[in-house]
C-alpha cells in the first residue's frame, strides 16, 4: 500500500500544501510536521521542499525570509491570490474525482452482494 499511497500523494500534494498554507503562513518544516500530524507519516521532508520551490516558481505563494534563532533565515510561505485560485481549482477537481471514484466503489459493492 505504501507505494500506491506515494504515487497518489504525488498528484495531490500541491493542493494539500496550498490547503495548509490557506490556513496560515508556514515554513517548510512546519508544513511537513503539520502533514505528519494529519497522518501523512511517510512524507519525506525533501519532497515538501521541492514542491515549495515549484509553487513559488509558479507564483502561488509569496515568500518572506524571517530570522531564525537556529541558523539561517527561514522562508515563510503565504498563499496569494493566484495560489487561492489554484487551490479552488484543486478542490473542484478533487470533488469531481472523489464523487466518481465513490460511485465506482458503490457500484462494485452492490455487484458483490
């Protein structure tokens, strides 16, 4: 199941991270910790950092460097208007897919009765 979960997560992680940032600005480690708290225990920190670079390049977030007590400044990511539009599209797509998958699942379960 782990490899299937990893593959499915790859396609949805951008939306998941944008959803986390829609709640409040955060830096990379905070995002990873929050996702692990939500049950994404297998998530590798490097995956989140690579995704943050991509969403920054795509213009979905604003970035502010904030001093850190432990080392170099932290990059704090804040979702912006473009990112919110992308997140809205993610939720529309997610709802569409979830409804279709659930219908397939129900049909299969009814066929097994």
